[in-house]
C-alpha cells in the first residue's frame, strides 16, 4: 500500500502545497511561502518539481515589483492528490485497525 | 520508500492543516465590511429605480453594483492569496454557516422585494441595507469564531 503513495507528492512540503492548492482557486507565491513556512528558494524548488510532474501550472502577472507568481493545481494534479490522499488514509486506517485488534 | 507510521501520521496532520488553511487563515476585513454590504444592498435596490434617457448610461448604472462586487472579489482574492474553492473539502461547520448566510440573504431579498412592491424604494432600500448588514455582521462574527476553533483543533 505504501507503493500507492505518489513519490512526487509524498515529500512533506510538496504534500502541504498540493493540499492547499487542492482546495484553493489558486495560491500566490508569498501565500504558499508563508503557509508552508519555508524559504523562497526551497519553495521554488518544490514547486518546480510539481510543475515538472504536470501537477501544477504557474502563472505570472504584472511586471517589476508588482509582479505576482501564482500556482494552480492541474486536473492530473488534482487526481494524483486524491489518489495519494486516499492511499494515505487507507494505510493509516488499516494501521489503526491493526493496532486495535 | 522508507516511511514509518509516525512519518505518515505527521504527513496526514500536515496535509489536513494545509487543506484547512485557505478556510481559516484569511485576512479579516474589519468593522467596515457589514456597512459596505449594507450600502451595496441599498444601492442594488436603488439602481433598479433609476431611469435615465441614455440607454448606455442606464445600463452602466444598473450594472454598477455587480461591477463593484466583481472588483471587490478580485481585490479580496489577491489579498487572501489562496481563496478556497473545493466545496467537498469545506469544513462542515463553515459549510453549514454558509448555507445559513445564503438563507438569511434570501430572506432579506424577499422582504426587500415585498417592501418595494408595497411601498417603494423609500422602505425597500433601508430594509435591504439593514437586513444585509446585520446578516453579514453575524456571519463574519460566527465565521471568525469557527475558524479560530478549527485552527486550534488542527494545531492541538
């Protein structure tokens, strides 16, 4: 069942980013950085991995100091996140049952 | 993939916290917001009674509350940074509260419409303003309390 976990999403920071994006219309770079409590460079690295997997798309609006980078989850990303979430819940649910029997 | 049960439990906690974040980590709008809603509701009723000779100007006036609402939503979405969207993952107490908000606004709309037909905008506009303002003030207060509670629960 561990094999059902998506290795791209499973990294804690990427999982948190996908969880937030899965319930949002989109999220700006500063918002993700603040909510995940990570540095600019770390967030860039994590989001690049998700973008390379086709799980998120990046949008840049404006120019110069007023420019904003936003991320939006893609349909394949949403599906992958749901599968990962279900796998995680199933593993822990099974583990909980095993522990109580 | 070397993953212990503790790691998975930690991952699930982080995942649930992140899923909750767009709903409970939001910029508070302050005391002005219910008053703005009240003014908007009064304007919405008022513009329906404005009759101008110029058709484009008439259209602009009638659409102005809608355009104002869209501009506000756009501003708030930027300020929020991650506006919630997936209703299936909306925390139940907040989903219930949202249903009460819409029911309250519908009741205000019906009352304002009845007042408009019976008396006119002199009654319907202030009624819409008072009703919408009170409903939104109550909603904002309840939302903040529920969001605080949910945040504490997930961080415990």
